[in-house]
C-alpha cells in the first residue's frame, strides 16, 4: 500500500470511529433528554402536590379560596417545563435543548424554594439538579445552570436580600460563601464529565487500532471515507 | 445530530422561546409581587383598650399577635415569633389570639398553627371568638404583632416576616428586638404578610 | 489506552522514514495523533515489547 493509500485508509478508519463516537454521545444526550423529560414533569407534579399539602387555601375571614401557591405551582411550573419538553420532543440530542433543559431545571429549583417559603432544605435541590445535569457529560450545560443560580442570587440579593441570605443586611461578601459551594461542586462535576469523555475517547481509539489491524490483515481498501 | 428531530421551523421555535421567556419571566415577577404585597395594615389604638379581655402585663411589655388559624403564611410568623423571643433578654408577655369569625366550628381550634403557637415557650394562646379582640385592636391581617409597653402605650404595630410565608430576618423583627432591648427602632411599623382576618373594617390602608 | 498498555506492553518501537526506529512508552504512544498510530499499524511499522520480549500486535492492541 502506498503512503497516500495508507493515509486515505487511516483517515477513513478514524472518520468511521469519530462517527461512531459522535453517535454514541448523541444517544447519550438523547437518553439524558428523555430522563429530564420525566424528571421535569415529575417535579411539576411534585410542586403541585407540595402546594396542595403546605398551602392549599388562602383565607379572608371564613371565606377560603385557592392559594396563590397552587396557581403558581400549576401555571408557572407548567410554563417553566413547557419549552424544555417541547425541545426534547422536537430537537432531542441538540445542544440548545440541553441548555434549555438546564434553565428549566434550575428555574424549577427556584420555584420549589419559593413554594416552601425559602426553606433551607429545599435549597439542596439546586445541588442535586447540578449533579443530574452532569449526566449530559457537557460542561457547558453546567455553566448555563450556574449562571441561572448566579442571576437569581444577584437579583434577589439586590432587592430582597432576606430571601437569599436569611438576614436583612448581609455582609457584602456573603454571596461569595454561596458561590464557593456552587463552584466547588461544579469543579468536581466538570472534571467528572471531562474525565468520562476522555476515557470513552480512549476506548474508541483502542477499537480504531484493532480495526486498522483487521483492515491490514484483510488487505482491503476502505469502502468509503467519512 | 439525532435523526429524530421533528419538523418545527426555526421561526416556530424562536416564537416559542420568546413566549416562554415572557411567560416564565412574568410568572416569577408576579410571584415576587404576590409575596411582597403586604396585607392591610393595623390601626390599633394608641393605648391598650379597656374593653379588651386580654390581660396586659403591668411590669413589662405585652406583645399580642393576631393570627388566622388556617393561614399558611402565618406559619412563618409564628416561627419568627419564637426566634424573636429567643433573642431578647427580657421577653414581654406574649399572647397569640387566633381569630375565629362567627359561624366557625371547633375544627378551627384544632389546627397545626394553634399547636405551633402553644408550643412556643412563654406564649399564651387565646381564641378570639367573633373577631372581638381583632376589632378592638383594628387588626386586619394575620400575623399582625402589636407591642404595648408596661404603661399600656403602643410601641410597635406590624409584621415580623420579610414576605409571605418566608422565614428569616425581617425589618419588623429587628425593630421589635430593638424595642424590647431598650433601643429606639428606625420605625414603629412594618408590613404584615398574611391572610385577611375578616375583622370588621375600621379603615382600609396599606403600608 | 494507558491503562491497557500498562498490562499488554511497556515499550513501543515505530519504524520511521530512513529505516531508523523510535522507541517510546505507552503514554507517549497514546499521545500521538490517532491518524499517525493507525497509519503505523496499516504499514506494519510497529513492534510492541513487554519486559524486553516482543509481543504480537494483536495481543498488544487487544482491549481488556
């Protein structure tokens, strides 16, 4: 085999391997999208159940009405998950879909926190959500999610600091304390995503080398390029 | 890219995204407005009303909180009441009066809020049948806290939460603590966040 | 790649243009561009060794 033929054969083998890896990653993204479709829908229903349990009614004297939290959980919750679910249905596996899912997931966190009156325990949902988003193995999605948390803290911290920090006049550096824990988790998750991708690239390359060996032993030219 | 994409045009998805941003943004804005819109402010008498059946203390301040037994936002007010009392060295006499409008049954006395109030150390819980006391003290919103000094003079009227159903520090709590610690607060009132007590209106006003 | 190589071989020899040989460890070999490694396999320019003893390509490249 001449050098030119060899290089062409090598390119074809590597291109096939890249296509296989891309397909695997796309399948991973689509499967994670489906997971989030169920998760988002489940969280929406959970929010409604939470509102119906904690604050089902508002009162004016002895006249009861449906509490605003029930409407918020139903309508705002439904609105939050609508675009992610639409994109999961019509554009599964796409980068934009993952980012919108991340937006939706973090906004659901914000809604649940408000439905429970800022309860500390509900804030754990933020960290759990970031961990789930790591299933995409796409670090950029984690950045999007983190930006939502930052924006929420900045806006509410400016106008309603008690809702974020639990005190009326937080120290100027208080947001750094919150930022530290989020960044700590994000660093670990990003490393995990990158490490997993690297491992799978390594596996794919092992297969490529074996294919090259088989190709040489069969002594056939590649049937197609990329 | 997946082969499962369905035929939605970029324009269609773009419109959906715009609607989504507006809907979700509007929803959150509405939620914040709801949570931070106070209830009707109290217009209590400047001195302890003689007609009240609640006995005030004469050797210290008296704090009376009016609460709707079923108002979920008041859960936070009661929690903050407990926090407030833990912060002061000389706690006042504290009475939580649950307002029971005419025609309500015994199930209005058997609520988790009632039990929560009874569980706070140093707090007396009374039933305000027919909203009599709420009317006397002109309190319209659940969670209204009134502080009268040992001489029966009104020192503070308002709420002790920062927004509806939200635990944590608030301007009202800080002012109450300042008063009970012998300091002058910046204001003698604060917003109250809770359900309408349904008491007889003396005047309608928002803080 | 490095994990596999550690058990299958500890040295790689690549025949370069001009007849010479370039020796390297598993990590250095894994760091070469994949196209270069595939070309080397196709042109039979690789030899793998484990503790000084040559091992077959098939054994060396077999994944765990």
